[in-house]
């Protein structure tokens, strides 16, 4: 067994050289081996990093758009060149397959490319002669220092959703990645250095709740972007707002897929399997509930079973279709939900626990399928965040819609149908932030914004897209008059409306 690698903070352009009072272990989920020892930041260290970022933000916020764009383009090219290296690290620490890790980086890269258009995105408005000799216009200015708290399930993509937007709009960044798979963010931060980003504009602090709360409490941090579970999202939102910060906190999900009788069942089954079991179900956009209308439910379940049986589970670098879960603790939690589903009376069609021990000492659970799940069961109500797909049989479109709208989460949903009228009705009536029609995972492209409704989002601004530009900037409205010598003097009252 090799000696675990030390993983530490990147402050400015340098690795932290101090000695951590607390550390945590990083695992390879496919083997169970400890591969790294992670330094955990104290509140005092976070405050020091934020202070440095605050100083760096002053000059960076005044940097020309032309220079910012050159750095963004350079970063984009470096990211493309190092994509494979970063993907291998993601697979080694998270467990998802290598191809899935590459795809994750590519989706994040789309946001980088969107941010490269920042000169156009930061244009304000201008109105000439709103009153006699008076012009009005608006400008967008950076906030200063922003904090980003990213989750374990997308260690590259989520940082790439936020950091390029924050940097492009003129802010300095302090990011705290998940302690479960921290190395990808360090590699990405080093690419920013190579691209020419000034020292102190991009900083990485590793840690746990102590580091999170320090970011939430520090007065120099003007905004917080967070992705994670709903309980933590609520904590981040409430504490951040209480401290006067702008907060976008993206929480959990329980995504439904409604399949109508006229749907292409082969397409729907393919979608259910890919969206339910991709990345071992550790996606906030994963489909975890299939709402199958009664007339096609048996056929759909049969098709899902046929496809699920062909999937291979193993090391993500070994060509498998699905990798392990991220930690031993998370594996135990997900397996517990399988046990609860059986005890509650759901029909366990495919038991992913069978044969999992034969895959080695990693944190493996194979794809698991329940049928005849009912809404009071925990496998329906709770966000499992694992490769567990549940089929709920519904009598009609209206019954399925009601279940989706009654759910506490409102992140993503999708409908499978060949009826354009039903699809149009669904997109209007469903109470969910991201809607798919005959697509498995309705994640928006970078020029639209990502985010859910209800308990899937705390705050009122979604990630990336034009909402991302607005989140990381403040709007300033300017009203000006340049006096013509013939005007005849100053008007000390309100501008006349003539």
C-alpha cells in the first residue's frame, strides 16, 4: 500500500506550508484504500485567506475586460489539454467512470466558454435625454470576494459553473471543495495560475463545517454559492443571509420521470437506466422515481430490467458502466434505504446488494430496482443519492402530475410522450425548475441558468447563464447632466419631465 499523499490549501499561487491541527482521509472508493491526507482549515486560516482575496479583488475588479477575456481563453485551452488528467483524479477520488468524469469537465467547460463572452454580458443600458439634457445609464460592478462551497458529486463541474463567472465579472474567489474528493479543484486552480490570473484572485481552502461557517461569517465575503443537500443548503442560506450576504444555495432533489401510454418505451427505458444509474445515482439531476401509467407499467419495467441486467459495476478506470459509491458511510446509508424499501413492502425487482461483495473491497452497490413503490415509503420520500430506481404506478397524467407537484423538492423532472399537447401542458403545469421532454436529464446549457424550485433552491438566483452574471455583480444606476453654456444655470430641484 502506498503512502497517502498530503493534500493542502492553495492560497494565491502557492501551496500552504503550515501544519494542520486537523486532517481527514481521502479514499479510492473502488479499492477502499486511503490515498490522501487532507489538511482541514481553521476559521483563522479562512479569515487570512479571505483578507488576501479582499486585497487582490481591488486590482482585479479594475482590470480591463480585454485582459480578463484573454485569461479566460487561456484557461479554457489549458482545461482542454489537461481534461484527461483531471478526469483520472476524479475517478480515483469520487469513483465515477472515467468517461463520466470527462463528460463532467466538458459540461463545466461550456460555462467557461460562456464566460469568455463577458464583455457583451456586462454591458449595461443607456437612455439619452430622459429629461432635458439628462442621460441615464446602468453599469454592473463586481462584489469583491465571493465564497464557493462545492459538493463531492461533481468536483470539477460545479466549481466550473461558478468560478469562471465570478472571475470574469471581476471578483476574487475563495472556494471550499468537498473533503471527499478535493484534488480536482487544486488542479483546476493551478490552471488559473498558468492562464495568468493574478495572485490572490483564486484561492482554495479545504475543510469541513468550521471552514464553511467561517466563510459565512466573514464580512469581506459578499456572496456565497453552494450546491449540496437540502439541510446544509438551508443552513448556508440562513446563516449567510443573516450576515448580510447574497446567497444562492442549491439543495437536494427527488426527480420524477412521467411515462405516458403513448411514449416510446424503448426510449423511456434507456433514459430511466442512464439517468437513474449514471454516476451511481450520485447526481442531483438523477431520475430516482419513474411514474409509469398503468397500461404500460409492466412492459416498461420489463424493458428497464433487460437494460439494467447488462450493466457492469466496478472500478471506474476499468471500463465498467458504473463505479462505486463515494464513501463506506454513504454505501451503508444507501443500503439501509434498500432494506427499508423491502420492509415497507415494495417489490425488489433487482437487488444490487447481490454480488457486490465479489467486486472487491471498494464501496460497491450494483443497480437496484424497486416496483410498486408507494408515496409513503422512504425510498420515495427521501433523497437516496445512490443507484436505486423506484417505479410508482399511476392511473393517469393527472395522478402523476399531482405526485410531482406535491413533492417537497422541485429540481428536475421529465415526461416521455409523443403527444405534443400533453408535453406542452406538462411544461406549463409542473412545479419544477428544470423540465425535460423526452430527454433523461434536463440540465440546461450554459447560456441558460441551472436551478430548481421549492426545497431544491434557497435564494432567488440560479447558477450560470445570465442569472450567474447578475449574481456576481451589483447594478449601479447613473443619472447625469452636462450643462450647455446656453442652458442658463443649475436646476436645484428634481429633473423636469418635459
